[in-house]
C-alpha cells in the first residue's frame, strides 16, 4: 500500500496544478493570436507534460500546437513540424466538441512549412485537411482562403489547369462573401500563368481586371513581364529596376535580375549582360541555398519517419496513461469510500446511542410517573401537604413526557388505561425500544390481538376497509395509542424519524382527513 501511495501521491499533487497550467496555456495562446513572437517562452514543456496526462483532447492539441509555434519562432522548422503533427494526432475528430477551428489552422501551419521547404505534394495534403476542418468549423473565410492557397503547390508542380480552376473558384467565393481584395489577388496569379504560357493577351486582361489603383509589387512584376513579352523594353527595364532597388528579398532580386538580363540580352548590351548574369547567378545561388535539397529531404524524412511506429507509440502511451489514471481513480475512490464508510458508521452509532438514551429516559419517566400515581393513591388519607408535593412532581413529569409525545391531552389517558399500559407485552416493547432493538413479527401480531381485545372500538376504526391503512400503519396507530414515543417507534420499526413522520401524516390523512402529523396522537386518543 505504501509503495502505491508513494507512486500516486506525486501524480495527485500534479493534478492539483491544473489551474495554473491552464492559465499559462491560455496566456501563451493569447500571445500567439496577437502575433507576438514566442521564441522566449520556456514554460510550454511543462504545460505539454501536464496536459498529456490530465488534459482534454482539445487542451492537448492546443498545448502541442503552441509548443510547435515556439519552435517555429525559434526558426526550428523540423521541431515545429513534429509538434504540429502531434497536435493534430491528439484531436478527437469524432467528438462534437472537437476544436475544428484550431485544427484547420494547425494544418495551415503544416502546409506553410512544406511550402517553404518546396514539398508541394505534402503541402497539398495538409492544405486539403485545412479546408476540410475549416468547413466543419463553419469558418467560410478560412475555408476559402485555404482553398485558394492550394493553387501554390499545384503551381509548383506545373499543374497549370488546376491552378486556374482553383483561382476561378476562389475568386467566385471571395466575391460572394465580400472580400474583393482577395478575389483580385487571384487575377495576378492568372496573369503570371498566362505570361508563362506566352499568352500576353489574356495576361493583359487579368492585369486590367486587377483592383483599380492597386500598384503593388506583384502587379508591377507581372506588368514588367508583359512589357518584356510585347517588346516594350524601356517600360520593362524601368519596372525591373524599380523592383530591384525596392526589395531586399533574395527571390525578388533574382526575378528582377533575370528580367533585366532578358531586357539587355534582347537589346544586345554586352556589358549589362555580363553584369546581370553574374548578379543573377549569385541571387539564384542564394535563393537555392535557402531551399537546399538537403533541407527538403530532411523535412520530408521527418514527416514520414516511422509514421506507423509513431502512431503505435502514441496509442501505447495513451493506453498506459488511461491505465494509471484508472488506477489512481480506484485508489482515491477506495480511500474516499473507506472514510465515508467510517463516517456513516460513526454517525449511525451516534444516532443509535442518542435514540437509546432518549428511549431509556422516556421509559424511566413513565416508571416515575406510575410510581407517583401509586404514591398519590396511597396519600389520599395523608396530610394535604404531602399530596400537594406529589401533584407538583406529577406535573413536572408530565411536562417532561410531553417532549416525547405530540398529544397535549395525553395526561387524561394515563390513569384510565393504566392496567393496559402496564401489561407485560407493552413493558417488553418499551424495554426493546430502550435498547434500540426492533420488534419481531410475533410480538407485533400479539400486540394486534391484545389491542383488539382491550380496545375493540379503536381496533375496528383503524382496521376498517374504508381506512385503507397498511399493516405497518395499523401497528403505528396501536403503539401511539399505547403511549409509545416517536423515538420508540423509530427503534421498534428500525426506520428513520422522517419515515415515522411520513407514516403518521398518511394515517392522519386517511383516518381523519387532516394534513400533517402533529394532531394524529390527539385524534387517536379521541377514538
């Protein structure tokens, strides 16, 4: 037992850290949503470790995703990808409360990593998942945007027809939901494709359809390519030069150098050709260095590395986690059940002792009252002072007895039915009650026959067909008529005081058509 406790107590203590862990999770999530760099965050390992044990599927997904975002901001793409994959693996997509909105964005991040690493087929797979879960989350803008992003990997694969179809569908959806700026951006991709296909006419149509007044870099690049194709070299040279000196991006510089090299090649300017050939090669080498084949291979290998084994390992981890949680739950339940049992047993013992004490006191008071009555009879020929003293004692006892009975007129019946109250059977039942013991069926049957003989009119009343009393209700009527207290009834029938109250209320309703239980005793004594 000690070994089990030594193992599980740290887990229980860890479970108590839930509030602070979840607060940290939501704090980092808020920073991420505000586009704050997470590269200095150091708490996510602890958050991930805790929620892998105690978190919901959505919480585990969020924790691993944010851990991946930290690696992303630290420029560690492979580790970011690893945690993104873990995050989507923890999502319970079969559940109605699955956070599909976050899930679609995680797939979007995965697709972006593959795009940067020039892995178009993997990017397509991730982007399609992003579209699927965006629709499930009923996030139309995100669904259309991720669908639009599908054009990039198809473009990389030179699948031009697919790109044009995706652009057309995306443009229609963007216009339908009121995002005309995004709809216009698809036209620039169309223009670039038509220029690659040496179709300047259609390229010019796309350029002219572009949003009025927008002269951004993509527009200028395509317009420069268009001027180059139709032979307006001066206009093309101006635009390429503007693009070259307004950007520090290696890829954009590469495009500008290539454009200027093409212009000068057509013009036959050998000095410029030599200069921009060297610059273009340098820019090309720099761009290629950032997307080296080794990096692509490393990222793809990481994504595919022992995929089945990884899934199996995670399932094994999940199974072990649930086994330990179940074991902890059983231990905790056993401890709680044990102490609850002890508490309930102690409470029952205390109530039983209180019941025994109360019933003993009631029986003792009855005996004192009977003794005083005997003394009163003996003192009829004695002096008045002695009689007066006994009467005072009698009144005091009656006041004490009143605490155990609900009948104000009870004292009128003590002397009239003295012989019946002193019968061995009645005294035996009083003795049982004072020991908190229940009456047997034989004793109750004898009691029924006894009252039928001693109080026939009373018995007929409570046993009539019109009354519809249950056997237990009949016995309660008899015992009340024989001056038994509520505490004694509780003991003799082995039920709670509330149960006796409910029985008395039912009897009063059936016999006397009155609500409540308080007046039942007096009503029975009047029968």
